[in-house]
């Protein structure tokens, strides 16, 4: 990370403020006014729209081995997603991924 | 009726949130480890955890910061992850909208996944609560979870500094994100959005870090909303 300390703090404060405004929006500022349906429909997909796109390059081209896909990491990613989706449980997903990664790294 | 005073609602919220600490604690530890590994110092890590209190967006910010992405893309991507909380805010409004401003301001600060989910469940179970009793329950839950979240981050940040660099933590972040996002994939529309996000992010990998992600996220939101519209319902 090559940001200055000032930049890091600026990111932290702006992220905190922005997050607060999102959380407080209807409670304090917008009140009972309803957002248009088309906008709510798009907002519903924000987490599933952002997080997979963040992960995909990390899994397929991890910086750790110079852009080579790591089969153990890829398998761990698949296991994590499958178990977390199937059981609807975040921590079970994390545990499955960590176990898969550790086991495969020992074998490979 | 003493059993329905705000004080007892506050305590009920605190108690009901205790099991959630089991979930919050590992997250917090991992954030502490990952943030310090990425290059934040202890004060910055704790500052982010206390000011933001939103795990997924904190992980997003730290990941993009570790790639030295432009500041505006760090903010845009992390805040996009938090946009779901605008919907929490909207659905809390009928319950606590009549409470005083300071009370709503506090609910705003403590409005995150766990407090929201717990409180909405309780409001359905006990619809006769006054707005202030509902606020008390909400803040009670937050009073259990926030110190746990901060303490866990601290443990991870301090402990993480002891982990030698050779131990690969590169996959901690992807595994975390995948585990968080998988349970949210509840319909074909969610699946279509997630798949679009992956494909566009890979195609746009040549763009500066963060920019490709924003393009992918925007395309994915359009696809998710369009699939939902055609199929009628999420």
C-alpha cells in the first residue's frame, strides 16, 4: 500500500460518513417518502453485483504466483461458495474453504 | 407495565444479540489480520472498524487499497456494497420514524446486518412496542455487538502482526467474500447478477484496479434488475 497516512484517513472518514448517510437516509433525511420501484429493484442487487467481481480476478489470477492460477486456491474458492450457498451459512463456507486450501496445499 | 419499559427492551436486545457474537468475532479477527497485512497500522485499522462498522465494505476497501487503486474507486466500490443498508433504513422507518431525532441518529449509526435482522424479527413478534421501545431493543443489540466487533478486530490486528509474511493470506480475502456473498444468491436474478459481475470483471481486468469492478457492478445490477422485472418478483 503506497498511500500517505493522510489519504488513508481520508478514505476511512469518507467511507464512514458515506456509510452513515446510507444507513440514516430514510430514518432521518428521506423519511416516509418512497423511492421509485425501479431504483429499489437495482439497489437489491448491489452486494451480489460488487463482491463476485471483486473476487474473480483474485482467484483466477492471484498476484502471489505472478498471475498463474493456483489450483488449490481455485478449489478452495469453489468449495467456499458451494458450501456457503448450500447451507446458507457464512462461517461454514469459510471453514470449508480454509480446509480445502490447507489440505490441497499439503498434497500438491 | 414494567415488563415493557424501554430499559427492559434494551436488556432484551443485549441478551438476544449474544449468540451473534459467535459470528461477529471471527469476522472481526480476520478483518484485523487482513487490514494490518495490507498495510494499515493498528490505529487506522481500529479507526476504520469503529467508524464504518460494516464488514463487507471494510474488506472491499482494504482489498482495493492493497492494490493501490484510485481513492474514488475505493470509495465507490465500498459504498456500493453498503447500499443495501438504504433498504434497511427504509424498512425501519415505519417502526422508529416517530422516535426523536437523536434516537434515529443512533439507530442509523448502529444499523447493520445483525441488528437489523434481529430487530425486524422482534418487531414482528411484538408489534405493540412503542417507537422508543423499538429503538431501545435495537440499541441494546448494538451494545452487545459493537464492542465485540471492535475487540475482535483489535485481537486480529495485534495477533496478525505476529504472523510471518510467508504464511499466505492471499486467499483469506477471496474466501471471506465468497462465503459472504453465496447465501445472498437466492434467486435466478441474483445468480445472473453474480455471473455478470464475474464475467465483466474478468474482461475488464486490464482497466485500473477498481474501475473494472465498478463497470462490472453496474452491469450486474442492470442484469439482476432486468431478470427480476421479466420474471416478476425477486
